[in-house]
C-alpha cells in the first residue's frame, strides 16, 4: 500500500512532466490587454505572460518562453487556473500560491494547483515555480519592470 506522501509525490511528478511536455496556452496572445516579462537569472528561465482582461475579468491567458520543467509546468497550470477569474481573485490566488510555496499552506483549497506544493521539498526550485506567478502579477498590475526571482 502506498502512503499518502508517496502518492502526492507521484502525482506531483506526473503533473509537472505532463505540463512540461505539453504546456497549455503556450503561445503569444495577439489581443492581450496586459503583458509582462519574467526572468529567473539563477537558472535562466525567461517567459512572457499575456492576459486579455475585460471588465475586470481575465478572459484568456497564455505564455511563451523557455525554462525548466517546474517553471513551464507552473506557467501552464497558472494559465488554466486564472481564466475567468476577477483581477481581485487572481491577486488573492497569487498570494496563496506564494504562501504555499514559501511559507505555510494557506487555509484554502487550491484545487489542481495543490500539486505545486511538492516544490517546497526543493527550496532551490521555488523561484522556478513562482516566476510565472510574479510575472502574471506584474502583467495584471501593469508594472513596467521585468519580474525577477533571485
């Protein structure tokens, strides 16, 4: 019988590999209303996140770039998760994901994104997992600076 930790670890690996091999929403979004660049100088991950926001709701998100499996998978999962959310809900989700990866698990259900909690076992990879989220945050707040995780 597999214990729960082994099951979560297996699921984490399966989801990361799947989203890395076949990233969802991996394309430029020509009619994006929001856009930001991100860079993780530690491992060389670079991406651009696009969002089309109408009436305060994220209609569509996508990304392009290159990075490690965790960075790519996190960006892919993120683009799926935030579609249809209000800007306020995206900001709350950003804070919860960041807390889950860097502090303690927030008191909420993050659904499919829970799989990213496995990154906490690899502290050097947390910046890889948060890059897309910081970049999306910059995009929706229309920050001009490149999101950098270092």
